[in-house]
């Protein structure tokens, strides 16, 4: 059985965007907000809110989508975020 992964987009301080992958969106949002374990980027630019989440099957698919999103220009990234709004199951992570 393939483990589910999430590709997510954060809006950080100053309006900067961050894209990452995880197997547990709530845990990862906590890590970003605490600043101890989160990515270097989010330690320097704390997350303001979770913009979008998309569940994918497996790490290879998540890495491929993450890489593709990171290559997009900001308007295209925001368009993707609009197409993948938060679902009820992960929306509370945005308030951490």
C-alpha cells in the first residue's frame, strides 16, 4: 500500500510563498510554527497561513508535484492554491 503524502503551500511573512511535502500536515504545520524543526526558509520567514493542500499517492508523486510548483511564477502558484483549497480535515492546521 502506498503511503499518502501532502503537497502544501504556505504564505509566509512578507507575502512570500513556501511549498513543501509531508505525510502529516498537522505535525508539519506545528514544526513550521515552532521554528525548531521546520525548514530554514520558514525559520527566517515564519508562516502566516496555510493556503492550499493536495493529497497525493506516494513520495515520488509528491516530490514531482513540489518541484513543478516551485518552478511556477507567483501568479501561477496562487492560481494552483485557489484550485486546491483547504479541506475541513486540515483547515484547523492553518490556525496553529
